[in-house]
C-alpha cells in the first residue's frame, strides 16, 4: 500500500526495506523458477532474480520490467495461465487483501496448483478495515483503506491455503491502529476526511478514481473532532500487534 506518484519513497522507506528483507528469509536460497503474482512495478521480481534462474512477473497489466531473467506477463491470480506444478516457488505479496472475498478461495487454490514446492504469502495482519476509510464522491460508497477488502490472521490464511502445510510464519512491523463503531460512524458522517485518497485503487463499487473530500460542513467538522477524541481514548487500551504476516506453505 503506497501513495500514487511516491513509489520511490515507499520502496526506500526503512519499514518497507525491513518488510522485504524479512519476506525473503522465508524464500528458498535458490530455485529454477518463481512466479511473482501481483508484480506491479516489478520491484520484487528483480530482487527474486538474484535467487531464481527465471522469474515470471504477473499482473492484471503486464509489469514494465527490464531484466534478462524476468518475464512480464498479463494474467489473473484467480485463473493462472499455467499448468499444474509449473513453478518451484510462487510468491504472492500485497495481493490477497485486494481480491474480492468470494474469489479468495479460488486465488489461493490457483497459487498452490501451479507451485511444485512452496508458496510464500504476505498480507496485512489483523488490519481494522474501518481505519482510514475513504468516501467515493461519485457514488457515495465508503471504501476500505488502500483497496484492502480482506483482513487476515493466521487461522484465516491457513483455511484458505488448502493442499498446503504451513511451514513457517513471520511477523513484521508494529501497529495498534484500530477504531470502534462510534468513531467509524462519525468519520463516515464527516466524509472520511483522513482517508487514503492518494491510493491507486479505485472505488470498490463504481470503479472510479477516488478524489479528495470537499470542504466539510460545521456538523461534519464537529463529528471529526468527536471521532478523533474517541480514537485517542481507545488507543490507550489497544494492544500492539504486527503490521504484516508472512507465511511459507509447502505443497502437499
């Protein structure tokens, strides 16, 4: 999850560097080939080319990657265009949280179908999807932050990854972002002024790009202040937990 137009700053931020380094500790030291699902700009694919002889970078639009061992392809995680057991390793980071819930089992089944040895998954951990919501000012839909439509913990991820055995898990980062029903309702009424409007992902309902909220009315400003106060009180009692869950699954 990164702001549009600020990808370099995101990639070089210490938190992101740590996340990627920790993710790689779950990967094999070497392999003949690897599939990078949701490759986006190909950043992870290029790093994978240091360990694997051949990397397939796959996304809904072909990633723009210039590397001799990286092949960019267009494809859908829910219908991977490969035969069973094609790839030694499958990597899927920052993807499953964006896939509609009804399609998640299919995507996870496809991941394990095309993997011959293992899959390494990265997802936000126990994310409260009510925090930093956005409001679409075209259709009025309240959107989850960064286009994340799913929240994960260990049990949820293991239930999805059938035909696989969990081999190792790692927890990265530290957060206590959370909200409550009252604060979320007040922020929705106020138009969610502190949402992730810089995100690339469009509205989950109408598909149009999200635009920053207009000026708020006095009642909306009051609602924002009340919601902020409620959140500051809750934060005192909210325990810390990891920001990301990384998990390696071995093919059965």
